[in-house]
């Protein structure tokens, strides 16, 4: 809730749309109890609000609405090619929530969805049933925070805690939770699980201030230190690297700071990747947002836009050279 207050312009979730079919679901009731002053609007299907035409994404970002819905099919997806699988063959992701309370200029979600409102699929029990089916055939490496930031919403939508309870004693299930959250007190309340990877996205303060509306770097570092204190498995993601004119000086200071404050021997592994975005998402994003991110002369690949090959190689190699002073190269994954 604290992160909602800090990173939303107006009172968050002043209106909550609820599909009639899930009006009395236990998760729905928990969420509505957290927002007693919100106006509740009953709907038949979340797409009536979320997928309608002629929406203004930029205005909606200023005061997002919440949409509570039922997921009816496609609970688990194969991992997308633009995301790292960290050497895991059975890589999947799931979408319990669509959209994110944070707003980063470079985020692919700005081109993925027609709306900035946040959809919560409350029927988490159906996700668990689908995972159980897959586990009968083979192990699963599952990213549960792909199209949102679950940890940033944990205080009002406790999906992370529910996944922890579900995953306990499931030795063939590894869960990754990617986040920019700074809710460090969470790790004092929740018991550590060996098959959970807490995966923090970190960028230099200069990049955060220019391109993100997220917790600052020092608060994320504090959350990471607290998680390590409680023996959680922690992954770091320097992704996406954003090009700025003096990026070498900025990222060199950034890497030095990270490993001065965080013990590198406590880090499970680390990923490095430059900005990249699927073509269709970028084209839609560019129509809505005119800024340094969308105006950059990217190189067009088979399925995505990214930096020109020479610049991409230079940036990645520079980060590898700096990071490998602290993290063994076999623990560094390049995207």
C-alpha cells in the first residue's frame, strides 16, 4: 500500500470494476475490504473496460482503476524468447495480474495493452490446478511476476504469499518473482522457501530518476539486504541497460556501489540485457509516448527493436567486465 501511495499521482483505485462471477470470491472480498471508499462497479467481463477502443493510456496512468476478473483459459504460457530462461528447459510464465503500479518509460507493457488499468484474476486456485497438471509430466521453472510487480502489490493482493504456501514441498517447481519493490519488512514476516528466487531489477539512480517512477536504488538495496539476511535466494538483473551519453561512468559507479553494499557471494546469479521490445508493442507505444526512449534510432531485428549491434555489444561487454570482478562469469547470464 505504501508503494501505491508513493508512486501513484491520485488516490489509487478510486473505482473498482468487478466481474459478477467473482463478486463473492474470497480474494475479491479481501481486496474490496482494503478499499472501503472505492466505488464498486459490476461488469460481465473485464474486457468491457480493459479492452475497449479509444482509451487514453497516459491519462489512465495518473489514476489507475482496478478490475477484478476471472481467468478462464491459458493459465500458463511458455517462456517468451526475449526473457532469460537461466538455463531452465521447462521455462514458463503466468499472468495473475495485468499491468503494473510502477511506470517506466521503457516498459513493454505500455505497448502491450490498450489500457493502463490493472486487472487482477482472482481465481488463483485454477492456476494451481493447471500447474499441478504440468508437474505430472515434468518440472517447471515458473516466472509469476512477468506482466506486473507482484511484490509491490502484496499488501493488498497476497498472491505471492499464496504461491509460497502452494509451492512448499513441491521439489520439481522453481518460482521466480521479479520486482522493483522496496518492501523490505515483508521478509521479516514470511518464511523463506528454498524453491523461490527473489529477482530484483536494478538500474543506476540516474536512469531510475530519468526513466522510472519506482522506489529509488537505495531502498531496493535495503530490501535485498534484508532478504539475504533471512536466507532468501536472490538474483540481480541489470536489465534493461539504457543507453545514455555517459553510460560508462554511470554504470561503473553503479556496479561498484551495488557490490560495496551487497555481498556478491550471497547473490545466486545475475542477468545483463539491453533495452529490447517486440515490434508490435513498440509501434503502439511510440504512438502514445514521445520521449527519449521511443525516439532512439533502434535496430530492427526479426521480432524486436533494440540498440544497433555494435552499441549493444559494447554495452554488454562493458557490464560483463565490471560485474565479473565480483560475480563468477558462470553465474552471469546475457540476454
